[in-house]
């Protein structure tokens, strides 16, 4: 199986997929897309992913988009180690945890939204406050779920789908100087996951297109 991940180093959605691929032990080619330079709007990429978002995963020439859909596809095609628990109720809880990040926090804070706010005249301090507000709201909902269901990781005692979403979002939270003190369970789970080799290898700083200040 030939896998090509169209990714960018710091964006959280491709970061999730890199973690998932690493957890599954799958080798893949890394195709960098520079979001800041708007390469995702160039015709070649738009033909591949008409939504012009990242990530895109090519699988033997077939195309998958949307990080959660890709991660669930990975779990269905490479069952071990699993990203989702066996019990249907537990799977629903994990999906809810992942969706708090992927559906409620991230979409209102990604680059296209921040650019739209800038065009509306919102200055950088106000944009940063916007980001912090939505991350804080989402983490406030997520914290009691991690506290209840986590046993070292976000859910249970092994890394899974919720951690694939949580670790990149904590990375973003730290970039925007979100106060994480109110979220001890969340911080502990993210820190443990970040030490796992699959997560460590997916870190933005280690990607081939990383920009180091």
C-alpha cells in the first residue's frame, strides 16, 4: 500500500493523521503544502482536494480527506493497534472527545478563519484572544471527560483517537499562550501521549517543511 500524505508542519489536522499513521506503523511519503503561501489553492492541489484543505491522504492513487475520516479509515483497514475501543458506548464517548477538538475548537481557529478576521479589521491581539476563547471553551468541556475516562491517556490506558486530536490542540494552545492550569487531567494525558514515539515523530518541529525561528 503506497501512502502519500499532503501535509503542512504546524497545522493540527494533518498532525492528527501523522500520529495515526505512526501508531499504525505505516510508512508514508510526505508531500508538503505551504498554507501561508496559499499552495492549497493552486490548481494541482485543488484538483486533488476540491475543498482546498489539509490533510489529503492518497492511498494507491485513491484520495481520502478530512482527518477524522482518515483516522477511522486507518482503524478499519489496519485494526491493530486500535484507535477506538471495542464497546459501542465507549466508541461514542471517544468520538465525542475527538469531535470537541475537530468540530468545535479547531474550525473556528484555523488559518482561513484568522485571515477572514484580519480582513474584517480584527487586529492580532484580538485574533489571539479569539483563539484562546474557543480553545478554553472546548477544553472546559473536555477536561471532565478525560478525568473520568482517562487512565494515563485521554481515554483508557492506551493512545487512541482522542489523543490524536488532543495533542495537536494542546500544541496550538501553547502557541497561543492559553492558560492550561485549569485542565490538569487533560495536560497529564497530553504530556504522556506526547512522549510516545508515534506522537514524538509526528511533532511539527520534526517535519521536513518545518520552519525554525
